[in-house]
């Protein structure tokens, strides 16, 4: 009887599996670090602050980075030194006393450092949460929905309340109070270039102050997982001089632009005769839906579908024709349209400046 070769009894951990290589984890780690560095200074970055609150948050982060980095290097240096000195005897009493003293000192220092970090963090937290109003504050109500933002500019005069969606305009140098709400699940309002995160919780109102020092566009994002399209729930904050902001407010208070030619007139008829009016409203028309974003000045907005696509006719056509393909799970219904009606509808919607 001939016996075959017995299978290897080497531990599984010591075997090299097909395709296994120590290079792959290293490459993956390097790629992750490169992507992190590349995204650090983008259009949505807390490392590029545009206001006082964001600058304080950045300063706190930089302070933590350098302090903890130095501590990390010290710990590594001690660990390396202990490796090279492991053969030396530490049985004599003097060495034991030095070791105990070093351990006690390190413990006390660790406690002091942690306490200091807590004090600094709490101090910055109080500063960025403190009321910033000086009697001229702007109050804006931001409501999170799956998956878009309802924005309303509050005013004591009901005729001067502005309603828009997925876009926030603020004046430079003027404090803005954000009143956060949610219509469904927990969302989180976050414009990293201007402030920290603030959760929006159903049946509760949360507040946050933002203020910017310079004009520009700041991208915001829902920072709390809120469902399938959480990653596609963004908004733009446009900071502009007070005069331009007041001009924008004046424009937003007007009803939707009337059609200026036959093509736009046909587009308005298409909009008003289909299911669009069940969800959307356009001031100055019979469309008064309250489920989806207000479209009175849709053509002036930067994006479609809460920051998912740039606002242009091509993207708008794709969004109307098949919203589920662009943003699966969205509550935007697919409205059956005659192919000849699409172009007039696009012309009309983009004319709503």
C-alpha cells in the first residue's frame, strides 16, 4: 500500500494564499492617505474657513494635531529606546525608583494634558455657540427632508418671507441664525467652511450661528446618515455683499417670471397640466404644491436635486425624464411627457430667474 504525501499541518496564519502580497495593504494605505490629502482643501473643507466660527474650529484642530503628534513621537521614541535597553538590568533599587518616578510623572502629565484639551475644547465650543446677533441678525429656517433642503427667510412682515430650496444666500459680515428642523428623520446641517455640524431632529428646533468674512460659495452637506440618498443631499451657501444680498431678496419676493415667448408659454401649459403641480409651487401661477421644492426662481439656482447635478437644460431633462435613475429612492415622480413637450418645459423652467 502506497501512502501519499500528508497535507501540511502548518498554521493557517503562516501560509501564503494565492495572490497574497504584503505590498497590497501598503499601497491601499498610501492611496487612502493621498485621497485624504487631496480632499483636505476642496470646495467642502473645514481647512479652508470663510468665517470666524470655522476659523476657530480649524485652529482647534491644528492645535490638537500638533500637540498629539508630538506626544505620539515621544511615545514612539520611548518605545524604541526601551527595545534597545531591554537587556539592561533594572533590579537595583535606584533603577526601580527612577522607573516608578517616570511612570508616575507620565501619568500625571497625561491627566493634565487631557484636562487641558477638555478645557480648550469646551471654550471653543462655547464661543462658536454663543449668540452672534447685534440687532441686525438674519434668521433663516432650514428644514431637512429626504433628500433636499427647504429654506425660508423669516421676517416680521409676512409679505417679505422668502422661500427657496437647496441654496442659502447670506450677507457678508452679518450674523445669521439658522433655525434647524426636520420633517422626517434626523439630518445634520453642515457647511464646513462656515461652522460645525448641527443635528436637525424631528419635532425639535436647533439653532446655530454662522457668519462669513468674505464673499464666495460654500458647499454644505447633510452629515447624518438619513437614508439611501444621504450622500446626495447637499446645498450651496452663497455669501455676498449686503447690497447684492438685498437685490437677491428683492428678486426672490417677486412672482415667477411670465413666459416671454410662445415656447415658454407652451412650457408653462405643460407644467400646469401635469402632475408637477401636485408637489411643486410657482408663485404667480395656479401651481401650489407643498411636497417638493418651490420652483418660483428655479432657473437662478446652482444645482438640481439638492446638489446632485449642475443646473442646466441637459441635466434637467434627464432629471425630469427619469429621476430614479439619477437619484434612486427620491420622491420625485416620473411624469409621462410627450417628447415634443420636453423642450418647451425646459425653456420655461430655466426662465424662472
